[in-house]
């Protein structure tokens, strides 16, 4: 016959759901409370359902859910969490993160005003996505800045944003898809943000076709 849950165990379960992982619950049930072996995860889940608690992650959000809710990427949320010195609980060593609503609010408020490159309102390098190295120019970190210069030299393109924009607007687009691409690239360059690698390749081909 299953061991009865003591009031102390039930209280620990009720108060801990959404805040602690499996080891915390098992340490406060079974062996530590009634000199019996620690209760299994299924036993703890079953008791939670009988108490009307529902999911063991009640009142918290996973990292994936947080990215969907906020619109920020996993990288952004992890960076903000580290900056705010937040401690996210997990159900197990590799289990789902338990992120509280208050923690998500703090993260969003921090990200709303924090930019890796404030002048361009960028959260990270537009090529490698790093946010740990300083911004150099055009939305690029130092290493990517020099990679961009080398690629432009290889493709025979001017290396600066302004020169690339002047080149782009001087070229005639022959198809609607080319015109659409050209406009998107021009919008990016007007923000003084460099083109990505595929866009640079496309610009070089477009220029070659016009020669």
C-alpha cells in the first residue's frame, strides 16, 4: 500500500510547484519525511493532480514559450538573463527551464533599452550574431568587418555601405523579383547596415549582368 502523504509533504509540493525541480520535491518527500524511499516522479505528479495543481511547471514558462511570447530569440533571452543575474530553475539537469512571469517582464524591459549597437538598434552582429565582441562598423563585429572587406575585394565590390548603395541604385532591374530584391537591399544599406553574404553575391552578379 502506498505511503500516505503527510501534511508537511503536501505543503512542500503545493508551495514548490513552478519553482523547483524533481530533486527538490523528492528530497522533501518519502525518505526525508516518513523514513521511506523517496517518492517517484509519477507519484509526485499523481499527488499534484489530486491536489488540483495540474502541471509541475505551473506559473512558469519554458525558454521556447518565452521566445514565442516576447518575439526575442533564445540568444537575446539568455544574454538578458545573464546581465540581470537571473537564476532559472529546471525540473532536472537537462529539463525545461522554469522562467517566471516576473523574470520575463524584467528581461523584456532590459532588452527594450539595451542594444549591442545603439545607433543601428541591433542586438548582435548581423553576420555571426555575436554580442560579446564590440561593434566595429556597418552592424559587424571586428572579425566580420574584415571578412566583409575581403569578400568585397574578391567580388570586385566597393567595401563601404554608401558606395554599395550608389552602385545598387545605378543598376537596372530586369524582372519584378530583381526589383523587389533591390529595394530590400537598398533599405538595408540606407540603415547603414552591410548586406549579408547572399546579398553581396547577388549584387556582384547583378553588376556583372549590366556590364
